[in-house]
C-alpha cells in the first residue's frame, strides 16, 4: 500500500501551510501552499487527499475576494499580508492549481473542486487584466501556461486563445534578440522551462503544444 507523502519539517498543522520564521516573524507563502496541495493530490493516498483539502482551503483563503479591490482574484504573497503586494502571486499559485485540476480533479470532493475552479477563474481574469509585457520572460511563460491550460480546463476558448496568441507574441519578441530576455538568470530561466514543460505535457491545442 502506498505511503502518505512525507510532510516538510516546516509544515504548520495549525495553518495547514508551510511556514518560514525570520527576525520579522513567521510567514506562510500562498504559492508554497498551492504547491504542497498539488503534491498531496498527486500522491493520492486517503490521508494525503484529506490533508490536501485543508491545504487548498488555506491557499484559497489567500485570494483577494473583495470585488472592489483593484486586484480582485489575485493572491497575497504571504498569509500575513493585508493586501496584494506582489502582482505575480496569482501566476505562481495557478501554475500549481491548474495542472493539478487537469490531472487529478476527480480525487477531490465536489465542493473543493468547485471552489478551486472558481479560484482559477478569478485568477485568470486578473492575469488577463495585468497582461504582463512579453519582455518579462518568466512571468510571460507563466501567463501562457495558466491561460492556455486554464482556458482549456474551464472550457473558455477566449482565455485559452489569448494564451496561444501570447506564446506566438513571446516567440516573435524572443526571435528579435535570439535569446530570451532573462537567459542569464538561473531562477527566472527555471520558471520558464518548467512552464514550457507543463505546456508540452498537458496542452490539448496541438499547434501550440508543438
């Protein structure tokens, strides 16, 4: 019988998130919670899935849900933040949630499936509003990933096609210089490579996948 996923040492059973303590206090990162939830769902044991529902709830509680907020649908970077400060947070949370739902949505309860899909929908609306410039390679790659796969997941051709077009625009921009703008950043380049690999694994639109 499969064993439950070993939990990281910094898992906080009170918050159901990973914690990090600095001289300024203890903090819980929304994208880390989304990543942990995706790993738990992929592991798939009954214990993992029960915990994943709680971790997903904690991650989605970091989403800005006030409709009058200028970044409605984005996420606070840290659970402790009062407002959205890093606009890229939505990209880093959805890069975990969207592939998770494509691969394993049926492992979650109907209520959790519904809540995650609604969180993705709101997040994709925010991504479309932000519409990051193609010069910002790693966030553009995440925009493409989330928009293409999220649009297909939600059966929203308008969202998916925006992602397909953005990939073409980013490729054309990159061709002008012969190399991605952030080619010399180990951190940013890894984000782009990871996003493109997930596209090739999961995308249904053949032309874009190829």
